C-alpha cells in the first residue's frame, strides 16, 4: 500500500502548507538524532524529513494524493500526456533539516526562543502567548567628572502600570531608576533595566536601556582611557621650551616642563593622568598634550640675520636638526641685550 506521509507528520489530508511546516518543525526537533540519541531515532528522523520533502512540494503532493507512494516513486503519466519522472529522496535528512532551519543544531528552537522570546500572559480571555515589546532606548549624557569618579545617576521615567488586581487597567506613573556609574565607563555602554516599560495586558513590558554618551568638556576630550588637551604656544616657546599648567579632572594643578622642540604633530604624553581604566581600576590612562604653534606676523631684519646665522652654525655643527646651537645663540643675544644698570657685577 505504501507509506502514508500525512500520517508520518500527523496532519490531515486537508492541511495547508503552513500546517505541514509546523508539524515538520515540531517532529524534526523532537526526533533529531543528536538530541534524542536512541537507536531508531535516525530512521524515524529520515522518514519525517522525506515526508516533509514530498508534502511541501505542490507537484509531489498532488502525485502522492492521487497515486500514493508507489505511484510517486514509480512515475506516472502527466495531464498533457508527458511522463512524470519517478521521485527519489536524496537520502540526507540533515540536508532537509538545514534547508528548513538554516542550521544543523538540534537546539534551534532554543535559539529562536532566545532571539524572540514569548511568554504566557494572563488576560481576561485566559492564558495566551505574548511577545515582548521592543526595547526603549534613552541617551545618558555623563560629564568627564562623573566618569572619572563614578557614582549614581537617578533618572525619572513615565510608564503605564496596572491599577487593578485583574491587570486590565493602567495609569501613567513616575518611577525613579537608580543607575550605577562605574569609574571609567566608556561611551556606548548599555545599561539595561529589564521590563521597566509600559505594562500591557497583551504584551510583556519592554526593557529600558540607557546608552552612555560623553558630554563635551571645555578643556579635555576623551580617547578611550586617555585625556587629550591642546595648548597654544609661541614659536619662541616651541623652540626654546616652556612649562604648561594643567588643571586636572580631580581638581589638581600640575606643571609640565616641555624641553623638546615642539614641531607640528608633537605630543607630550604624561602617564597615569588620564581616565580610570574600567577593567583595571584604579589604573589610569595617559594625559596627551597637543600644541598649536603661533608664528610671529613680523620679524625685524636683525632677528632674521641672527636666526640665519644660528641655522648656519647648526648645519656646520652636524645637521639642520641640531637646534641646540640656535637655542644657545638666542640665549646669548638675550644676555647681551640686558640694560647696563641691570647687569650683575663681575
């Protein structure tokens, strides 16, 4: 008589294509041999996959309905006199399984649940499966001071909540959410408050998510765990050296001597003066000082001649990058220009 593929999938002959897919999904997950681990699981699983392969194809299903399994696998004449080729299952049930689920994992139903969870809700009509509302996202702007020291932020939200025991009526109420801020928390961090959204008889409340953002600071910008600041220096300070004074985030004043020649792109890195490292507190990043060099709009002829002479001496001394000779020459010129009344006695 042949195999009854409808009986294998436990569906009536009047079933729709969606009914066939639902039946195959449940049975394929139940009898997956990797999950079931029984001796006859492989044979049952292969039969389920073959039944789905036949009934999910409209032309194969039509032949099976009229001629049964024997006619399907023997071949039958078509409506236009053409011969319909015999059907042969390819023999790889896991191929059918993967084409359906997109994976060979026997826990595909668990993955589906984790990606799109459903819950049982109690309504006035009884229990039913509810979907969770999409998450509600809010920005959380933090100052560098708050990020440096950490602490607690309190945010007020408005949400619908049940006002009766039957959970059929809701009302808008305020709620204060307490958000812990860890020192060094980075921009883009998501702080999740599960199911703090509107309460709804037919849906699970949404998660409320706060996404951190760095509020602009008047002096510093943040690059991961480092703090970056920029100073304006004159050309004289760039060549001769200077000292920069920095007011830190934690209310200290530090003075940093710059003895190198400041050139375009030069950075002074001060270790352990940046932001706290989130994963390794109380370790801190670095303070990076960048410079904008202000050039004079005018130089007297005497200054140009002096600088030209200094650069010539630098070349003679071993290369155009040796600026120490220039520094000494400019310093000597400053000493010579001191007023006679201000000179120290010999």
